[in-house]
């Protein structure tokens, strides 16, 4: 019986062979003469993915499969306790529990895998890969996802760090002035002598200013043969209702890859991306001939149109939140766009990683 692994090898071979085409001239040694020009490999990610794109680019340049390369890249961020939006050290839900979402898509094999509401596993993207490679399913959630992860050898650990626990405790105390939880100021007892490390303060985490922290990493990779893969991974919306699933593990929303066309992923308000099938829309727009940047901008216009709720619009009717898309097409052209100006994405081409400005629909402060 042909194993999935054999199939992946075979399909990668088919992809290269197909690029040569029937009746291609052959070299004297019998090897096919490759007519299609080689693509310059690209790794593109959200702004928090500088190390991720460098690692993914290095891996794909060394011959790694595009999905393995992308996942290696985001694993750095998933394991980093200082990134509060992804994996270990990600901000918890309403109950103080870190619940992670992730999806992967492998272009050459048309494979997809995802996990949602997964607790206790630092690298949900690897579990998503296992769902793709070792099951007949695409999406596993909650306890079932964790049981599957453990069966595949993943370790269950406490993902809450001292810093994120302190933020959650502070947020809980600010939720209501009439419950029994106190902020430090309300308690008036000064600093906690048993606390380790720096206190970041809540700043943007104040539940009363309407701003909720929301981060994620998406990384998409194309190799020199034009094969594409992508991964999106997140701890989702901070302080979310337990069980809330964002766009990241939803194939077509937080990630979409079509090996014939391109790849796209998203960060930002997941609900808006789910409602507009965001990443799938971007890929379909690229299929119709749009550049990656124009496709991202058009998909963002749809997000704006779908923002009907007054509570989600500013005084001029524009979304009071952000969504970002990151896309690369089959020719290795890439780009990013956001609803609001000021967003940046990470990219590595030719061995050099850098941040570039995302295109946008609205200028901040306008
Ligand atoms: N885009 C990440 C989330 O909404 O969960």
C-alpha cells in the first residue's frame, strides 16, 4: 500500500515533471531539461515573523519541503514565551486557560490539517501537520485534539507564563467594580514581593477602552519549483469566551493555499475574516489575475462591507479593528495589506529578511 509519505514524495515529483511538460527536449544524459524558469524562494509572514521567515527561507533553500520549512519558522514564535499572541506565553481565555488554534496547508499534496481550542501543547502547528499526515480528517478541536496530540507524542505543559497570568489577573480585576477581585491600585498594598520579572502593565489590555489584544503568526513559503505551503497559528483573542475559535484554524479563512495559484494567511479580527472567507477570497482574486497586494486590498474591502455592526465602526463608518493579509503567488510575487496604515510584514527572499510596509485602505488618524 502506498503510504501518505510516499504519496507526498511522488506528488512533488509529479509537480516538477509537469513543469517540464510532455515532449520536452532531454539532455544527452536523459535527464529532462527544465524549461520553466526557477522561482526565487520566498517566505512571507506577519510582522512578528522575522526569525520565522529567515528560518523558513533557510530550510526551503536547503531542500526542505515548503510546509516543513514554514512550520519550522513559526515553531520559533510558538515556543517564545515573549510573544503573547502565539503558543507558549499566549494570552489566555476568560478562565485563564490558553487555548490555541492552528492550520496548515501543503500545496503539492493539496493537504490540510487544523486544530482548534487545543490546550497544553506549545506547538499546535505541529499537531495540525499530524492531523493532515496521519488522519483522514482536517480539523480536530478541544479535548479530542489534545488526546490526538498526546497519542502522536506531543507533551502537555502549562502554557501560561508568569507574565501572562499577571495580565489575566489584572484584566479579571478590571472587569467589574462590584465583584470581589481587586486591582493592585484598589488593594493599595503596593507591589507583590513574590512576583518575578518585569510587570508590563496592562496599557492596551484595558478591557474598558474597547481594545483587545489580538495577535497571530501566518507564514507562507514558495520554493524554487513554485510549490507553496502555509501555516497560521495563534492563541487567539485575549480573554475570549472559552471555546471561541478564530479564523486561524479555519481553512479558507485564516489560511488558504492553492498550489496552482498562491497562498494567503491572515492576522487580526478573526470573526471578520471568517465571515468573508478571507484567505480563500485573496487566492481566488489572484487566480483572476490580481497581484497579491491588490487581491489583499480587495478582500479587505469585503471585510469593510461586512462590518455592519455599529459597535465595530468608527465615526466615519470604518472598522474600528484591523485585519491583515499576507500573500504570495505562483510566480513568487508577494505582498501584504491591512485595513489600517502602519502595519508591516516580514519577508525573506534571497537570504535577507526584512520588514516591509503593508498596503492599506485607511490612513490612521484621518
Ligand atoms: N486572527 C486570530 C484570531 O482572531 O483568533
